[in-house]
C-alpha cells in the first residue's frame, strides 16, 4: 500500500511541474535545431548567391557577430552545446535559456534575411524566452536543489508557484494559432482560402522532385496589380518548398486528398476554425485539454501528409495539458472499480 502511495505521489509531483518538464525537453530540441542551423548559416554567409538583408533583430547586432570564420563557428558551437546542457539540467538554467533564445533569434534571423522563414522555431523560441523569466520553470533543476540546500532554513520562493507563468505560455500558444488563422483569411482573400485550393497546392508540391530540394521555383502572376501584391515584386502566388514527405504511401494519401475538392474544403475549413478557436484554452481545463490534444493530432497529420513534424509544437502542447485533470479522472475510475474486483474475488 505504501509503495502504491509513493507511486501516486511521484506521478502527482511530476505532473505538477509542467514548465520544468517543458524546459528540460524543449531546451534539448532547440539546442539540436540550433546546431543544425549554425552549420547551414556558416555555409550561407559569404555566398555570393545570397544577399543578406538584416531583420528587426539582426539589425540591432554588431557586424562582428556575423564574421563566421572557423574560430567564431567553433565558439558558437560550444556555447550552444553548453547552454543546451545547462538549460536542460537547470544549472544556471535561466541564463542558459536566454542564451539559447538569443542564438535562435540570431541564427534564424539570418535565414529570414534571405527569405527562409522556419516556423518550427517561432513559437518554441518565444516559449523558451518566457520559461527563462516565469516562475515554475526551475522546480526540477540543479539550481533549485542548490538553492534549497543553501537556504534550507528559509522556505521563501519554494512554495506553490503562481499560475501566471503557465498562463503566459498558454497565451503565446493561443496567439500563435489564432494569428495563423487570421493570416489565412487576411492573405488568402478572405473566406476564399477555405475553398481548399491553397491547401491542395501545398499537398501536391514536393521538394523531393528537385535535386536535394535546393531549387526553389517562385510562381508569380504578372497581371496582379501593385495594390494586390504582398511583400514582393513577383505577384507571388506559390513556391515549391511545401511538401517534404518522401514515403510513397503517405505521398499517395496526400495526392488523394489533393485531388478531392470536398476533402480539401473540409480540411481547409477545419484548419481555420481550429486556429481561430485557440482562446478556448482559457475557458477551463477540459476545453484546454481538448484543444491541446487536437493540436497534437493536427501536427501529426501535417507531419504524415507533408513531412513537417513540428515536434517542438507537439511537445509544448503535450506539456501544457492539464494532466492533473486526467490523472484525477483515471484515479477516481480505478477507485470505483476496486470494490467490484474485491467483491468478485470474495465470492469465488
């Protein structure tokens, strides 16, 4: 009985530290992405085929940071690895999360400077920056253990954490999905985006049709007026960087959906409605769980059909689920079943 009570206590303790669990796992995923991006950016800088235009963030940085020689690359590589480990285990955790967030804005800002917008890290970077500042993200950490050891006679700061940190990160998630839905309507000619044509285009096009995906075809309409153009001079309507799926069976599924107007329309309407309803996460824990679990399946579907995993998004949604609600529901159901099993055993 004591053993089962300890198990229940351990489970409750872990599920009551969602931001700490998120900090540990998200730091590792972002650190891994940053190492890959550093390698890409180091090859990009100085390439005459690309002219870097500084973004809002990179324009604030000194030019010396953009000198990607061998020594600088090695230094950045070491800093990212050290910050990843420190943020994950929680050793100078908040400082290391800030370092990771800086490198994410910096390296992916360089990519944005040549027109590469990687949505994989937009929300995760904002969440990591928030985790570096909010209460509750360091409960499971070396920093917390050391502080508790040195301040063992003082419980200040070791009590129940306020919920505003969790709510802030939920707000970042809700704003990200909501703005995605608004963007579809704003730049997709209103409700016309929901006819499924745009979604069908992205499902059909595959990077694998080109040599290692290194050729991007910009598709424009020369008859589009200047007032109708959006952030470009081509009359941009599409490009080939869309579907990264290479598995034949999933490509076949994507093709089937892309050729079905009714399915495309249903998925397009469902996507927009899902994104616009993001703020239901603040109604109560039940609706929050329903939405976040739906978001996980939403990204699994995108990964299956288009080869875009959004692994960091799924992790964030998974950690923000109210696991206490689920645990209490399952625990209460098991408690109700226990007398039934006891009576059955006593009658046999």
